[in-house]
């Protein structure tokens, strides 16, 4: 039997196969009587979504759905979602899906009671204190992928539809009140999404582990997260119905997002603008750039990755870890280059400008300058 547990760190988590059947109890725990389920268009008609709506309806909680959510959710999706929330007199959100459904759902619950524009709450200094905390509605997160970890995050990524910039919107009360982490919901993911989202979790753990910021709790979580991905992502990829592997990947995803409070780094700083400009899959893009960033950071992270390699059972220290990443990518059929990912004629300068502005920059072990980041991007092209 795959693992089952109830956790209260970093929020209340109902973990285990089949636990989506507890959705009405989760609503009661969060104080939600009239939920709006927010997901993306692709998921809206799938059995995992309609089945969840059936459970809500059977419990007398209605079956309200909002699914006008783009792969990179923007403020227009948010405005429409808030309008649907108000029109239905809802009192909370079930954020359902991968990163886009979770992030937009969390934002609808956050913004439905606010009067200021969403960009006023960007994760800059103490801007979050501008929000009326009493007017924030509760949300329940139900992840259907294992990668983003947004289900345990206090922020959402929202794309500005005019400038195509991705902004992080933060408030402590954006953290879901309850998470249902049910690995059965991830079984139907296409193999390429299992691979890409899983490599996002790996990148979160790796960058948190390598970040020089002091956060020993995150350091430990990141290391075990790396191990869970190493042991389970290839299994989940080749045997999609393996619930043990799917369970451990769900844990790794939540661990990655918990750990990256310590910092992210150049993998995300470079991957974000590539994704924003060329619409590539976030986690897959991380995987494509990962080895180049390891080379770039080598002088600052070699000792640390020697330790990690020992724990992970990888021989050869840093070099062994580096080779392992290459082998993992190959095993998961990750494209070997940006060109193979479909980015055939990249605008290096636009990627550079995006990378240098990205908030992930701050956690990189080697300071990102225009000169060294230009060289890093050139090594990818
Ligand atoms: Fe990520």
C-alpha cells in the first residue's frame, strides 16, 4: 500500500492515495460552504476534475467551476475568476491542477476581497502588508502534478499580459488552508509532463541546497527531496501507475517548494525568461539548462555537491552528480538543447535582461553579472 499520512507542516496536508474523497471534510476544515473550483481548461473536462465536482455536489457543496486559465495565468484570467467568485457568492476556492490552476486559484481567493490592483502586492519588501488580510478568502489546494509545489507556497506567479513579465504575488495568507495530496490524481499525466514537472521539483531542491543563504532546515529538506526524485522519478516515468513512486514524487514536490524559501538560482533565473518568451515548459526548461548552470557554479558548490553525492549514493562527487543529471535527463527523454526544445533562434539579449531581473538571481551561489550571465546563456545556444 502506498503511504498515507496527515501532516501539519508547512500546512495541513491530507496525504495518500484516494484522499480526494475527503474534499468535503477539507472544505469543512477550511470553513468553506460554497466553494469555487478553479482549474485550467485542459483539466476541466477530465474525469479527475468532474469526479471531484461530483463529490462536492453529493456533499451539498455545489459544483461551481472556473477554468478560463491560461498555461501562464495572467491578470485577465484573475479578473474573470474574481468575477465568477463574486457572481456565485462563493466563500472559498479549491485550487485544482498543476501550477497554473493552483496559482490562479490561490490568487482568486486572495483578490476577491481586495480593492487595490494585484500588482500592488508583488513580492517586493513589505508590499504584502498593503492587503486587507481580513478580506482574504480561504483556499484548498489539490495538486494534479508533482513538481511546482505551489500547494505549499505563500505566493503565486502571475504573468502581466501586456509586458509578458512574470511577477510573484505574495501574502502569508495565500498559503492553502488544507492540501489534499492524492497521488492517484497524477497517474494520468502525459509522460513528458511527469518528466518535466518532476525535474522542476529536482531543480527546486538542487537550487535550494546550493544557495549560500543560511537555512539549515531547508538544507535538510532539499537533500532528502533530491533523493526522493532520484529514486522515484524514473519509476513514475516508466510505470505511471506505480503509486509508491507517485507518492514520493508528490512529497518531493512539496519539499522542493518548502526548501526554496532558502533561495533559487540561475537555473530558474535563466529558465523563467526562456519560458516567458518562447512558451516552453517550465520544468523541462530547467532540466535543459541544469548541467550548464552546474558548470557555471562549480567553484562555489563543489564541496556541497560532494556531500550530496555521498548521501545520494552517487560515486565521483561533483563530477558524478553532474553526470547523473545528464543520465537522468536522457532517461526521461528531456531535449538535449534549447534548439531541441524548440527554441531555435533565441534572443540571447532578451533572455539576459530577463534573467538579471529575475528574483531567483539572488539565491545563486555565484553572483550573476551581465558578463558572466551572457556567457552562461551563450553556452546554452
Ligand atoms: Fe520551478
